[in-house]
């Protein structure tokens, strides 16, 4: 591409010098890259252009919101491949972030992590980097789901994917109704502008109209691009499911960005580490928290007859007729268990048996059975 064309697009000011932050900000705030035009100087309101945008208008709008809000956490300048856990581990005694650094010995250098908060029981007591990262890998391997869960998730996502494809026309119709509703609101505001004599009220109406116009354009763009998915099912969920199955594999990547991504995607906060004890219970993000809940659910065999009231299921749609496998203690304690407020989830497992898992819920006055297929 000629240098003059680059100047026209505003992508590069100088091929020799580095691109300044102001130039990056100009590119991020230019709506032309979203396939739209707007110019306050020429009195041109936001409208679709003739060219295809590099990003969607919805994505561009999210970028403007983030640019106005600013960064939630300032970027660390001392992140490097030597200490991928820097900033992600805190002291288990006081909660202060641990400091990672090199220590020079007689023959070589050694990497350590330590707490530098005065008054802490672990103040300036070093922990070898190999020990810390080794225990972190064990912790990371412990959060991966049991074998077979990922296959179940793949089938569930496939059903959701096909359901969304079948309901695509209904969602398009809903978006068109929303567009008509926004158009009506814009017309009402235009009428109020004609009837108003106050300049401040007119300015407020114009700002409101600009906001509604932007929402309208986003919905119209979404309705036009939702006729078919941009990528197939396997291409869309392959990376996500592979990560859920074993996040440790991404941690073993040679790139620091991948390791930092693992920390953000798996753990919801800093990891507390105590000397001579190891990592405390870590708070994981929602996907892994759900998987952990499914792994630790309490299961027991349920008899088909004998409960008062009996938990009956459609035998023809779940499995073949089978005799009760409940042990005598379960029969004896059935009456004692019934008054408890609980929800019984009936799950179909590969062995073609029905497993009932019990978990507490809000009082509803009766027990209920939910069948997931």
C-alpha cells in the first residue's frame, strides 16, 4: 500500500517513527472503521457508510465506553517471563501482594517470592520460585473437571447452538420490533423539539435522539448480520472447551500472555499462599465454579417406588424398567427425609441408571423433581 494511502486512512503518520498514543486514540475513536460516517463539523449525523467496517458498530460503542471509563487496574511495567505469577499471589498471613525478585548468590542467581509488609509473620521470609510455581501447577490441575464432563458440556452447547439457529427468525422479528419502537420514540422527540422554545430543552432532546439513533443503527446492523453464524459450531467452541478441559495446558505455553490469561480466566482474585502450608482455598471464576459444583454434588441411587409421594418419571423416555436398588437404610429413612425442603435433580448417567442429587433451596412447601436430558 502506498505511503500516501496510509496517510489518507490515518493508519500511520511516519513509517520510521513509532505510532504515538494520540494516533492510536484517533483510530479507536474514528467511527469510520465501524462502517459508519459522522462529522459534527459538517453537520453529518451518524449514519451507515458505503464501505464495509472492520468492526461492528456495537464493538466500536463498547470501545468508546471503555475509553471514557479508563483502566480498572493500571498495567504493570515489571511483568516478565521470569515471574509469571507476579501480582497474582498474596501472603496468606496478611493478604499483602508478594514481591518476586532475583537474589544473587556466590555462584549463581536464585528467584524468590516474599512478603515485604512489616509486622507480618512471614516478613522477608523467602519462598523459592520453583516451590511456588510447582504448587500452583498442582492447584491448577485440581480445578479441571472430571473426565466425561467436557463431552457432556459439548452436547449441551450443541443443543443450545441448534436451538438458537431454529429461533433465529423469531429473534430477528423481535429486533425489528425494537427498531420500530425506537423509531417511534425518535419521532416523538422530534415533535417535542418543534413544540419547544427553550434552547436547553432542545439540546437535551437532541442528545437523546443521538443516543436512540445509535441504538437503532446497532440493532439494524445486528439484524442484518444474524442470518447465519460467522463461524461453525466446532470452530466457535473448540478453544473454549479445550481450555475448560485442561487449563494447565495453556499455562505451559511459552508465551507470558497465555499464562496471564490463565490467571484471569480461572481465578477470580489473588491467590493466598502461606509458607509451609501452600495455597489456601482459591476463588475460581463462574465457569469453573459451576463445574466444581457438579463434581462435588452428592449422588445416591433412587428407588422408583416407595416414596410418599413417589418421585415418578417417564420410564419409556429415560431407561428400561428396573427394580429398586435402594438399600434398607434408605427405605427406613425415607419418611424422615421427606419433610426436608430440598430440590431433587434427576440426572441420566451413561450407565442408564437414575441418580438423584439433593441440594438445598428456598422453602417452597414441597419437594420437586427436575429431569435433565
